[in-house]
């Protein structure tokens, strides 16, 4: 099963195409730009409390049969946070001091 590759940052709605080097994901594929992860979220996913990692780049070229962005296109469904900025700030404040591997 391939990653969904969501098209936008859930925080600021910045476009994050499949080859975006600043896309970050948590273990549930919540997707944010690097700026939001660092400045707004302090590496705390506001949905699951996990940490973030760089989202892998799906190859544009089909190096192996059926495995490319053309054969397995990214999602077109934009996703947005359901939490207020105030709720996110409180959540992050409580969880950020705990390292991701101990959450």
C-alpha cells in the first residue's frame, strides 16, 4: 500500500506536491509543511501526538513496473485541521517536552 501523499499542509494549506522536500508526515500520514511542524507544532502532531518525519518522494519516473507518481497518483483531497489554534497551542505545550519516542 502506497502513502496517500496529501496535497497540502493541514496547518497553513500550502501546496505540497509529491516532490515537495518540505512535506512532513506523522505515522498516520497527517501532513504538514516543515515550517508549521517547527513553528506551530514543535514536532507534535495535533491529531495523534506523534512526531514528524520527512515525507518520502514518490519517483516521477517508472523505474519498476507500476511504481511511479503517474501509476500511483497522489491524493487530490485537501485536508485541514479540525482544532483551533488555541487548542493546538495548549496541546503542543503539554506534549512537546516529551520526546516523540516516549509519547
